[in-house]
C-alpha cells in the first residue's frame, strides 16, 4: 500500500472548518483513501473514504486532487469533541485487507 | 448491534503468566483483526481472519502470541508467557466484506504486565 505523509499536529478554533492535509504521491489506481480518527482512550473510528471523486457524509468532506497524489479532510464546523488523532490511510481495493496506520495528525480544537 | 465487544477492558498480570484477550465481532462481519497500540510503535496489525481462517499473521511478534477464531462470533488472542514489553492496548476490529467497507473497532483491552 502507498505511504502517506501528514503533519504531526494542528490547531483549529472551535466553530471553524478544520482542514487536514494528506500526501499520498505514490498512490496507485486501485487504492482508496480512507480517514479514521482516534479520540483519546477509544478505538479508531471510521470517518470517510474515496477513490477519486470528492465525498461528503454527515461527519466530514474528503477532497481528492485530480492527480490523486494528495487529499484534504474537512470538518466543516469543528467542535471540542473533534479533538483527536486523524489517520489518512491508503488501501488497495483488491489487496490485503489490513489498515496500515501511520503517526497521524493530532488535531486540537481550541475553545 | 452493540458493536465490537472486547473483554476484559483492563488486565494487569505478572510477568510469566498467561493472558487471554477476547473479542466478539459485529454479527455478519466476515473479517476480524487484532491490532496493538504502543507509544513507541503506534497502531500495528497483529493478525487478521477471513471467515474464521487466519489470512495474515505476519505481525504476530513471536511464538508467545497466538490467536484463534473458533467460530464467527468469537476470537481470542493469547500471550504465554507474558512479558513487560507486551504492555499495550490491544484492539479488535471487524468489517463486513472485502474491499471498500469500513472497519469497526472495539474499545480495546489495556494490558499491563508487571
């Protein structure tokens, strides 16, 4: 699976949009981009995934660049409960089912 | 569904003792995963099963670790004998089928070996 690069940490003011970038420049055609987050002392939680089109659900939006080498997770109106470590993961649709977690981005929402 | 259920939530044991962690996946899910999380190594996959059959156990640290899935609704991860370096949070996860579905994680078991 392709490797991902994320900033170590970010801050965002409560009520503002949080934009979390991820670089996956070696992504291949069959690989999806997944985002998970881990709130302190809990198991990771799925947020969203996509292949090449932008995706939106009740939690977030995922913007994937046209060349698919990077993506941005957007939390439109961040709340204190969004403070967590956010992981960007690339996974082959037809390959190994495991998720390979990197170090993620520690997002802190500031009151 | 109650989600992925792990037990116990916390376990403290002495070095050399056998430890068994338990997991009940979401009903109907074909895949079950065991992950371990430490400060030093982050989240890493130990083993995963498909339809109760182990598919990838390349992450299992050594022979002291073993995992079984006797039926679709139950899996165990056993450490025998346990060592202090096994102290970590162990997560179980399941997902519905192959491909682009999401994995659901349990709350984890925090293991401390003294």
